[in-house]
C-alpha cells in the first residue's frame, strides 16, 4: 500500500498519515498488508498439518516464497522451524 492515496483520502500529508498510522496500528502502512497475511499463516501453521504452500495460499500470499520471506521478518523463524518448535520434544528414556 502506498501511503499517498490513503493520506489524500484522510486529507493528511503522507508523513503525518504514516506517523499516525504507525501510532494506531503499531507498524508503518507499508508493513501492514503483510502482517495481515502473516497472522492467519501463523495460526494455520500452529493448528494444521497443511503443507507450507497451502498455508501460504490460504493466508493470501499466493506462493510460499513471500511467506518464507515475511514470517522470518516478523517472527524470526521460517515456517517449517516455526511449526517444529510447537511440537513437544520427544521424551528421552
């Protein structure tokens, strides 16, 4: 999302819009659309056994490439290790 159009709609300068958006939402306008996709992808990784390609498609990324880029930027880990970190460790005898 380019901030010029929403800023125009809100009758604000781009800089003011971006600052106020970040104050309200917690991230800049350009990062917000990806976050809206990362959250459902994260939930699907946590609650399903769907392949990463299907998780990406259902979350709105289209393919797994953007998911593999945005998830580490947000959570610090890629999809497969994130999913593996949710599984309980195997008991050792």
